[in-house]
C-alpha cells in the first residue's frame, strides 16, 4: 500500500513540473533593459554600494567621527582624519575624512555604518555590480564613493545613476 502512495506522490509532483514547463517564463530584462539600471528593479530599502553624500553647499558631510568604523562588525571601514583649513574647506566641520576606504571583500552590507552616522554622510545606493576577479579592486576609496558636486547640489543622488527610487513607480497604480 505504501508503494502505491509513494508512486502517487511522485506522479503528483511530476504533473506539477510538467504543467510549469509549458508556462511562459517571467524574467527581468537585465542586462539588456532600458535606463541606468538596465532593466533591474530594486526595492527602496535595497542595500547596494555605499555612497558618501555632500551637503547642499557641495561640501562633504563626513566629519571623520569614526562611528561608522566602530559600528562595522566586519571591520571593513578605514578612515584617516585631517583638519579643515580656511583656504581649503572640505567639510562644514573642523575635520574631514582624508582617507575613507571600504573593503568590499569583507563588507556584509548590514547597514550598521549607515545607522551609526550622525550626519547621514554614508548611505546605501542601488549600485549592485560589484563583482571583480581581482581582490585589490574591491577596496573602494573615497573618490569612488563620493557624490559628484553637480548632482549633490541639485537633488538626492543614487550611485546607480538615478535620482528616483524603484518604489516611486508603484505609487502610480
């Protein structure tokens, strides 16, 4: 009796498989899609590559307080602070991050650095193409993560190249 029950269970599973074979496949149109994300769709809370933000005057928001590095469980953030001068103003505070590196070989994208930052200087963008065959290329420097001055003064910036988040198009329904 149990053999008949087992065969019936296998037949039921195979019928589901055969039914799904003839259904059309639903996929995202990545990497051949339109737009800067090339068809990939992200949720608003997606934690992608880190972005160092600027304030409305174009100055860096990071004040080199080291709270992000202290909050990081994988110890992948390295910061060196320097003092601002009257001639060369980098941030609105007394100090700025002269060196700001994140080692993506170790980063687990937990978001603790974003939550710990008192000035909202570091955020997660929607950049997702971080794969590399060379481990030395996975260390992102400040210049790689810093928002360009032109975009920072106009509107919020996302590393994926868009200023709108994927959740915005769901409000039209």
